[in-house]
C-alpha cells in the first residue's frame, strides 16, 4: 500500500488554523500510533477543525500534518482515498435506501459499480443492518442512521477512519452497541480508528491512546495503557481544616504533600504516604481528632478523568 503503514499514523507539527481573528487550533504538535485513538475535548475545543485539517479539507494557517505518511495539505485527495470519515451531522439522503447510498459512496471512492454494491452489502451487514438496508433512510432510527454513516466510512476499505461523535443522540443500549462495533472494527478488521468525542467514558472504554485538546491547544498525547492502576500513595479529601490535618499527620511520621495538576483533578486533595494499615488508621484517627469529615479515601491512580480535568486551564497562564 502506498503511504506510511508503520510508525506514527498521524503526525502534526506546529499546526495552527485561524478563521479571521479566531484561532481554532494553536501550535499543535503530536504523533499518534496505529491504534484506536481518542480525540478528546469539550465542544468548541478545536476537534472538528483538527479532523478537517487531517483530512485535507482545510489548509492550515501555519504548520503541517501527515496521515499515513501523506502530507494533508499537498496530498489531500490521496489521504481521502485511504481514510474514511463519519461526520457528526445528519447528512443522509432520506429518499434513498441504505444499500443505494452506501454503494454510491463506494463508487465516489473509486470502486466499480458491481464492486461498490457488493462491498455496500458486506459493510451494512457488518454494522448490523441486514434486511433494513433495503428500506428508505427516512424511516430509520437515530441508531440505524449512525450505522449507515459508519458503513459509508468503511465501504472503500480504508486504513484509517475518523468518527466524529459516533454515539451522538443514541440511547444507552444503542451507544453500547456502537462502541462494541467500533472496537470490533479496530481489533478484528485491523482498521485504525480516531474517535472525536467529548464523552470521557466512551474514550476510556475502547481506546488505547488519547489526544486531549482544549481551546485549540494540546493538553495530552499518551497511551491509555496502565491508566487507573493503583500507584501507592493515598488520596485523602476531608471536610474541615486541611492544614491542621496535614500537620498532625506529619507529626505522626507520615509524609503529606499537595497534589500537582499532573497528579489529580482537585487541589482540595492531600497525598499521604501509604504504609498500609497504619496509614489508614492514622487518617481515620486524625480526622476524628480535629473534627473533620473524611469525604473520600482512595489509592492513587490516574484515570482519564484525572488527566483531563487535572490539566484543563493550564493554557490560561501560558503553560
């Protein structure tokens, strides 16, 4: 296959995109491996602009990016031949059947008519639309429409698919089914996936790698492997005089520190050295001695929520 198939599947170098005075993405630089990648950020964080840039649909103001080893600004058409895209918006023709629409999208991607129809039947079956594929799209539920959008992104057998808010508007069961389907596409069909979403749980559930952006800037680009595993120290949150609590714990021989943004999601927490049962007993007794309520006590372990919420706002002071 032409283009890069090993090493980073996405490379972004000092990418900036401005619309007039508004900076949608600001000096982004990161690499992402061939994986199920979560692109995480609040609505308005710059995710859609980044995806459009990676698809070669908009030119950056400065910087550059490559997808599958192809320059997105100079080789946008070639990128789109090898990449599928599932948009967030409802862009399906209501008067067409799912089979006809997906076959048409296959032809638009360069497949001959017969091959496009066969491929459309195959991918619609894979996404769970069997006899329904012959029905008009206007009668489909939200979940069925999302499956049609996913099918058209897969019809030309891409090496990578971008999925923009794939669980948007779905009920809990439909959301679970869609996430399982995406995981199967990556793990069984070998198609790399980028899921653009603002839903932490979706990303944490099926992704191996996460890229977090906020206000157009990069916050985190890292694997999810091992995230959430206990790391030793105890995280304590009390209702009361935290300074008095910390001083009493120190006097009893326990190291107590304040969290950093890289550690936790809240500066209200305290980090206490974990020495086993004596530490738990001392925390309980110290809280009782100063009349403080013990709101939470857990072993330190960075979850995706910790990373995300703990780093929000770091760009406000220039860091």
